[in-house]
């Protein structure tokens, strides 16, 4: 069903019941949470478009194209980016094939939120202290402030420092390795932790749709703290990237609304 049809009726339900019997926010509700997650830039939804506070052109939500998983990764629209519900909590849960909540993104939306070029993004980067390092993180959308809160919470647990530093970096204007879509590192809104403990599906010899199982080496206490402040973890993905966290507060808000727990 297209976004236009979902948004058309004033009597549309806020919640849709999933096949598993759990209440999940429908697209209307997910879009509302998306707008609330980025109050700096988003002002609302009108028909099949997102509206922006800067008065710029509206952004199409659903392009109407049916996409398989690789196509959604390569050229996802806003609706595609909200389709899979991210599960939170200090538990591991083996993801199903192609379950990559957060890995599908709308490059057009990310560029409107953070900047459409390395120069534009770079102008919004601010220093954030990180366990003996200084990282360059975007101040847009509250990302730098959120990472500072993560740091403060983690600093109270010195036994975790060896997993956190040295960081493998934040800002790096580039596409996802071997893919067509932009990395969230391009927008200064993602951080990689100490690679000594990392596992990445490509490093493990995986191919799209055929990925070896990994053994996570990062304490789930770290994951839970990041999630509490709006970051999603690449270790939740079928195409996993366990050192990777990216600021996606809309996905955390949707997870909470859906009651999506990795511990159930």
C-alpha cells in the first residue's frame, strides 16, 4: 500500500496489529515520530511529503517503487527507512536474513538534515571529548550533545574504556563500502569504537544475503547506553557491523512505541 493511501483517511488507525499480535506504529505514527525526532529541521507531513522548517522544497516520502532489500539499501526512500523496527535492550538476538533496521536510509533526507556535501557537513562539526581523544561530530539535530551524554554515562564505568578507545572515527564523507548509499559517517553522526573487538560481515567473508554468524565482543551495557541516547547499533543488523553506532533517534522512538525489545 502506498504512503498516499495510508495518509489519505482522517480515520486511519494510529496502530496496526502485526502478524505476531504485537501492536506496531503504522506509517502515519512512524512519520509523526520521525518529525518529532528532528525538530530542528522537520515541521510536519503533508500528503506524501515531509515539510521542512527552512522553507525548502518538500521531500517525497514514498516513491511508489517496489524494492527488494538490495534495492532499498541502494536507493531507499523515507518510507523504506522506517519499515523495519529496531529492537532495543541489553540482549542479543540473532537477526533474520536481511533484517537491517537503520541500515536502509534515505540519502535525500540525511542530506537535508545534515548537509549535502563534505563542506556543508564540515561546517557543522564540533569537538567532542572521547576518552583521551577529540572527535569531530555534527552539532546538527543534537547528535554531538547526545554523544556527550553517552560519554558521560560510559565514563562512570571505567572497565568499559578499552572497548571505546581508540575510536575508529566519526566524520568521513564516503559511501558505504561496496555500496551506492551514503554512510552516516558522511554526516558526522556515526561513531566506530575500538576495532580490536569489532566484527564486520564483509571482514568475515560474507556476501549480500549470505552472512556468517558473528560472536559479539562488545559488552551489551555499551549498546544499551548508546540506545538510551538515540543511537542504533550495527550489531543488530543481519549485515552486521559491531563497532558501529549511528544517531537515529526516530528509530529508537519507533522501537519504544512498538515495544520492540531484543530481550523478548
